[in-house]
């Protein structure tokens, strides 16, 4: 194992966006949907009204990985001290002088920070602005972001409290139907996933959401309708009701297609992306139909071919259906595309190659991981086991690394 050599990992548009909130002109036609939507949202936000749009929220560990790949101190990236682009300097300046901003601008600032995986900074902004809210709409928007932060941090109590505030604001009639429907969808999804809200709030979310969805369909707000039906599909899916699940998913797809027809931009395209992701899970866990799962995965990749996670999602299906070689090849493709989740994809690739009966290929992935994240006990232990089975000389290096790690732990 040559620990001094870092494996070559592609610098993805995602990596550029998390570091600089923009990507180079060369990526204009190759950037993934998340990166495009993230850049568009910040560029278009004037800070004068609520409703900053972001497609997906990543945990802080993803930002740490990006910093490691960029070879910039992670703490500088997390604190926003690292501002390599004009756009990031604009965001940093807003953060530095947030006391001069209006409440709406500060809420949008927290949204922007959340969209590029700075949860600690977003929480700081929200903590400062929370006491300034004077009406239901302001409290709703602050609680919405608080809910997103809490459920990403496994803070069930925080999520439940934030949702209760959102429910009060919606009941008071001061929240636009589209925003209210999004909140109901989040309530359903996170109750079914991890009981992040109370059962009473969950039941309310289902009833209120269905009422709001019918209004939104009439008013043409199809983007929120798509998200609603995708979340609602989790109800029959949890009971193994394949036909009802598919019915809701078809409604989600139809609404997504109509939204894209009206405005074919990145944020809207993300609706179809999440539809394919959910369909993939539907066929993995509800119908058990491998061919349908693979078809959904291939459609996901076709829609967002520069997104590493798309390949990892399909690889996961191949693992579930007992085809480790196909999974290993897809995990390799995901890792080669760069962030996000390079380490995760390499680890999964190694395990899949091992299960496919190719331990030498697995060891090569473990070696790459050990170079990227030196001192990771899980990686070193798995690598050592694989090297021992192959009687590979790298075993000595892994043993030495584990011994060093043990000595450091003992000394501390």
C-alpha cells in the first residue's frame, strides 16, 4: 500500500458548488441537477420574499469529505472562512453583516447556508432571528428550516416542536397553500421514516395535505402536488399495498411532468429525479420486481447522468437482488465521478467486489480508501482482513496503521 499517494478523484460540480456556490462555464451542460438548482436558487433569490428553494439537504460530513478532496482545512470550509469565488464572498459578506439584514433576508441566508451543507451556521442565524418573528408566517418559515435541521440531526424533539409551530401557522391561515402542502408532505414522510412528529400531527398532515393538494391542483401548483403524492405513497408502501402505492406514484409523476412542461429548469427536474428514486425503492421493497427496479434506476441515471448518487442508488438495488458484480461496477462508477459520497461508494464497491469473488479488486478499493481517509478503523480492519485472505504484503501496512491508531487512543 502506497500511503503517500492519493487516488485521483474527479472534481465534481457538486464539489465546486459546496465550496463556491458556482461552477465553471465548462460544466454548463454537464452539471448535475442538484448543483444547477443550488446555483439557480441563490442567483435568483432577491431576499425580499420567503420561499427560498433547495432540492436536497446534506449532512455536514459531506462537506468534510469535499474539504478533504479539495485539500482545504475542513474547519475553514465549515466556518465559511474559505471563500474561493465571488458568489461565496457575497454569501460570506451577508453572513458577516447579517445584523443589517431584514428578517426575510436572514431566513433566506439560513436557507442558502443549509443548501450548501453548513448546518451549524444556518442554526446560528436561525437562533438569532427566532425571537424577532412577530406573525405566523415568519414563525412558520423559521420553524420550517428548524424542522429540516432537526430531522437531519436526529433531533426528534426539535423536529416535533418545530412542526407544531408550522401546524399552528397553517391552521391560522397565514401560510400559502403550496408551502403548507410541502410541510404536510414532510410531516408524513418523517413520521413514517422515524416518528419525527407526533401521531396526532401525522394524522392532521394526511387530512390537511389531501385537502391542500386538491386546491393546489386546481390552482396549478403542480410541483407541490408531486411531492405530496410521493410522500403519501409511503402509507400504502409501508403496508405492502403495491397497487395503491403505484397509483399515488403515478399521480406524483403526472404532476412532475406537468411542472416540467411549464418550467423545465433544474428545480423542477428534481421532481422527476426524486420520483425515479422513490420508484426504485418501491420496486426494491414493495413489489420486489428486479426488472422494474433496474428500469427505474436506468431512468434515474439517464435524467441525471453526472450525479454519483444515481449510480449508487441502482447499485443498491443490484445488491438487494443478489447481483454483487453489477453493483460493484456501478459503485466504482459512482466513486469515479467524485463527491458526494466518494468514501461510501468506495466502501460499498470493495464489499461488492469481495462478495462477487474478486478480493483483489476489493483490496484495491480499500487501499484507495485508506489513502483518502487515513486512520479510519473500519476501513483499515476490512482492508487487513481482505489482505490476509490474499496473503498480500499490504497487510503489514494495515497492521501498522491499526497499531498506531490503538496507541493514539490509549495515549488519549
